[in-house]
C-alpha cells in the first residue's frame, strides 16, 4: 500500500514537473516568437535592424513568407552550404535551433511585428541613372517598381534592406555561392538575373538606385 502511494506521488510529481516545463516553453505564437528571437538579437539586432559588422541583414520589413522560406532553406542546407559562404555557414546552425513544431511561424510572427526600418547608406559610388535603367530591364518584373517584392514570384522586398547586404547577395548569386543548389528553384532564377549584371559596377549602380525607392 505504501509502495503504491509512493509511486502515485512520484507520478503526480513527474506530471507536474512536465507540465511546468511545457508551460515555460510557451505556446506557439508571437510571445513564443519573442523568446526565440533572443538568440537572433546578437546578430540581427533588438529591432531587426541588422549589423554590417557581423554581415547580418535587416529583418524588419521583410514579409513573413520570405522569412519562412529562407529559414527553411537554411535548415535543409539549400542555402548557406557553399564552403565559401561564411555568413551562410553561421546562419545554418542558428536556423536549425528552430526545430520544435511552431518555432518557425512563431519567430516569423514576431519579426513581422517589428516596425520596418531603413538602414543608413554605407556604400559610396554607383550611378543611380544607370541603375534605374538596369532595374527597369532586369529587376522590376519580380521586385516591383518600388522594390516592394512579389510573393507570387518569390521575390523579396528590397526597399528596407541595407545597401551593403544587397550588394553582397548580388555578388553571391553571381559567383554561384547562392542560388546554385538544384533544389533552390527561385534562387536559381535570381542567379540567372544576377548574371546579366556583368561586373561590380553594374551591381553598384542597381543598388544605388534601389536606395532611392520609397518604403
């Protein structure tokens, strides 16, 4: 009888501890997302402003579908697996910490709740007029006239992103560091577009023009 009572008490205690642990984990949603985002703050900043020093892009202002898509690509090794992609290799293990059901949508919900910001220019040079012509012929069909992006074509918003990051990604697409994975359908489309920009000057021109686009 005493043995049964002890076992029953231990079982009750175990259930209580399990319930307590689960309650601390939090249910999926924006509150849980805020907790998860704490691991992102050192690189991406408290309000998703990004960091040029750490080569971490601004997240505030990016659409939820795009954030979800990129986190999934990092988790699956579709993005960030190239041996020369230093920044991507840092992001891959971070994305994989979001392994519980509901983690990705929760952190995305929190990030999309942050007010969009417009990082200050960091790059000098670039011909905006030449960039406008390039943008009209290469980028506008997917990214829109104001850099607003288009979900149907999996083209992200550009007008809230830092200029250094835009240039870096064009370079990565151009070199095959990004968008060369056979499983990255939309990345491969962007890689093909980047190859129409024959050199860094052409990339700088486009970036200079994107900086003039409205929010």
